[in-house]
C-alpha cells in the first residue's frame, strides 16, 4: 500500500506502508523520484533523475507541508 498524502505542481507525495521507521516521504513525477527524511531534519535521502532546481522546489513544498506530512505519517503508522 502506498498512501498518497497530497499532490502539488505535478509531484505526488506518499509513503510506502512497509518500510523503515524513520519518518520520511517519497516524491514522484514524470521527471523522477526522490526520498526525503522528515526527521530529525529535512534531508534528501535518495534522488533519481530530479534536477537541482526540481529538488529545491520539492524541498520548499515539503517545508510548506511539513506538519501535514508528519501528521499523516503518525496517523498512518500508528494504526
């Protein structure tokens, strides 16, 4: 199961249900995919094909929605 938290600017922000316990989010679009750690601080974990410009845009979106992502993570993984 891969619950989508939200979509914005052509990116889909989601989790994999059975993955490591450190809080993170996956991002995918037609241009590539990436994984960002949300805790202890926002940090790029993996990148496949996103440009630096796209990564900066994605990071800004994650910062803007950090509370929403963290809340969705807690809700999803505590159930």
